[in-house]
C-alpha cells in the first residue's frame, strides 16, 4: 500500500483559512474529489489528512470526510492540549462519525512565540493524554523550537511522536548543524518518527530540489531510517513550489537507492504502522 502521510483539505465556504489570504495559490477550496484524482493518477492508495486551524469543529468535519471517502484512512486532528478534560474531548471525537479514523492530534506550535513551548507542563500533560488514548502526537515546530521538541520526545517515552516536515530545517545556510545533531538525538528515541514532507517549500530549496535536498534526506535515512520515515505530499501547501506529481517524483528520486523493502517503508509501511492503517 502506498500512503500519502500528510495532506490538507479545506472549504472556504465552510471556514476561512486566513493564513492563505496572501497566498493566491492556496486561497481557494481544496476538496476530497480533487485529492482523489491526484492519488489515483499517482497510484497512491491511502492518505492521512491533517488539521490546519485550531478549532474543534474542523476535526469533526475531517472525521466526517474520512467516514465518506475510502482514500482518507487516518485523521490528525486538533484539540486543546491545555484543556484539563482533554481525555474526555478525545473520547468524544472518537464517538463522532468517522471517529475510528482519528489517529493523532496536532497543535501549530510553530505559531507560538515561545521557543520552549513544549516544555510547558500543561502542554506536556496534554501530550501524555494523547498518548494514553492510543494516539500519535504530531510536532509542527520552527527550527528554534526543535531542541525543545526533541526534549519532550525524550522525556515522554510512552507517547508516540511524529515530527512534521523533518522539523523545518534551515536549507541553504551552508551547514546542516545543529539540525543534524538534533535528528541524531531524535533517532535515538524509539517513540519518534519523521515525516518526509513540506521540504520543497522551504526557503533555500529553489528549483534544483534534488541537489539541495539530498544532504537532508541522507541525514534522515541515517538517523530515523526508513522504518521511521514516512512520505507526505503536504498538498496543497506544496503548490507554492511544485505540483503533487512533482513532489512525489522528487521523493521517489531521492530514495531511488533504497532497497524495495526500504522504499515500501518510506512510502507506506511506516505510516500504516504509526497511524494504525490496515494494509
């Protein structure tokens, strides 16, 4: 099974996505039908839809989409980590239509000004509750927040974590440090995996994607390894730099030297295992 482990859907008639207002390529509705065409054209069997806004209604809507669309096999939703009743909120989500597809929770930590936001005790209590509910917690962080993200992964070994977009490394800065050291530390934590997603839109990548991304992919393969690395298109955000087909082709080219089993892991088996997707 081939799985796209990271994409988004939104309907501007249902809810504004204010962060897209200055991004014409993204300021429109993106539907499951449009996604399904892209998946079928690229022989991708299943997809994981990820939240975009910090409102509880969106998660219920994504679960309902998953209940109707067999391509959407898992949902990464949102609920307030600092809510003392987060366990009840998670249970309520699972009772909604499509609730069985709830695989994880994410908060836009990258929008929090505090670089050490994941050190907050109320946030950590919420992450622990997500893990106790049998769900994954996805980390969406800026480069300056990555050290704290690695700390929380290490300090909460019973919580399964997924690092979105490989931690958003600074590409083209002339050095892969300190990102490489942090990836090495994360790789030592068996409760963490990494999404090979969102990199084509990073500043510094430019049109020569293969050359500029190769060193980062090599680091990920040497630290997380294929069994804890999963491909995600980050569609439609990827459209700021490349179409769906281009993003997938880039990832396939960068992993061409892997064995068949290793490629199967990156493009499906890892996501299936972490998100509980039957294969």
